[in-house]
C-alpha cells in the first residue's frame, strides 16, 4: 500500500510539473508580445486610428499641473489609452485633453497610478526607465518627442528624416546643423520597427523645444510603497513660435486653422505589466501602434483643431 501511495504521489508531481511546463511554453515572452510576427506597413489600419477634436480656450490657463480651470473641465476627455501593441484595454486608465490659443498648444494627461514612482531628476536622463508619459508631434519632414516622469523631469528629441534633411536644407538651422561639431546627433532607425519606408532619421537628442512649459501634480505620495495613490497629472504648454525648425518645409498654418488635422501621439510607459493572461506590452497609447515602437507617425492619433471655444 505504501509503495502504491508513493507511486501515485510521484505521478501527481510529474503531471503538475509537466502541466506547468506546457503552460509556461504556451505563454508568450515579452519580446513576442512587443514584436509580433508578420507586421506590415502601416502596422495599424487607418480605420483604427483615434480622432480627437481640440477646442480653443475661453480664458487663461495657469500652468500648474492642477487642471483646475473650467476650460479643462469642459474639454472633451479622450478615450482611455489601450495597449501600444495589441490595442486591448489596460489595467489603469489614462486620458488626455487638448486645448489651444494663439500662443500655445495645451495638453493635459490624467494618469491613474496606484503607486507613483520616479527616480530620474536630471534633464534628458533615460526616464523611459521610469513610469513616464510621452508626447510626439509629427510634421511633414520631422517629428518631436517629449517624455515626462512624475518628478517633472523632461527628455526631448527632434527627429528629421535623412532623405528630407538634405532635400530641404535643414543645415541652415544652427540647432540641427550636422556639420557643426557642437551639435550632437546620431542616426536613428526606429525602436522595434526598423523597416520604415522613409528610411532612417537624424536624431537630435540634446535639442530642447524653445519656450516649452510643463507642470506635474501628484495625487498621492511619490516613491512611497505603503500607501495607495490616485495617480498624477501633467500639464504642457507647447508654444507655436517654437516650431520653426520642426515645421521647415511644411506648408501647414501655425497656429492651425479651423479643420486642420495634425498627427500626434500620446502614450505612457510602465515598469510593471498586468499579469498573464493579459498580453500587456508595458506601453499604452491613445491610438495603438501594432508594434513596440512610438516612432511611426503614420499611426499617430489625428487631432482636428476647431476655432470654437470650449465653453460654447
């Protein structure tokens, strides 16, 4: 009898281990989640791209991160962010709002975060290794990247498609003149999607947006693990007059006119992921990208500007 019991226990253990091995083998790796096979261009269908309407302000915006102005209360909230790769719902909500006036483009992020964390304090530190929010603004020949963590630390970059750099003589701008040894630049070919039909970009990762303003407020306590936070908010004011280099060779009106559509990306990146069976890539966005790469302007959300004031 004792021998039979031992045999049964051994068989049970073998089945448990074998079953766990099968489950582990079936569970995708993070690399497989972030870089699915067979991704074509564009990696997201046009019909899946999110649209947002940006209204004009009816009064001044006090940039403090509080979002206390009545204009912010009246501005339409975006749909909650989805997974950057799959487009599936996420474990915490993130929404943006956009306003504008003759001087600034205003963007607000409302970030649900039960444990607000951030470590980087130095500007242009690798804050994507924190939990951060990101804003991309695409132009015809360039695009701009901004990242912000809960400390309010900024990381910025300006990217110019290499084929357009020469064609449109971007070297006439001192801040992106690659012939100047003082201007830091490097070739860039995407993060996860390295076969973009427009080819490589020049990345200017020391470039700072002239006149950019930002503010962060934490609804909770920063870097404190023994309590539960509500999250944090980010408020940005991007000056139109600072877009001269970015908008070179681009015929769009700045500030925009009624009905103009701009491509922008709004995202957040986390150092945690929802547990299986969720296929959480660790990156969430307003409009998903189909692959782990924020540098694909063709899948950015569409922002339509209206001259209508938000209060009307």
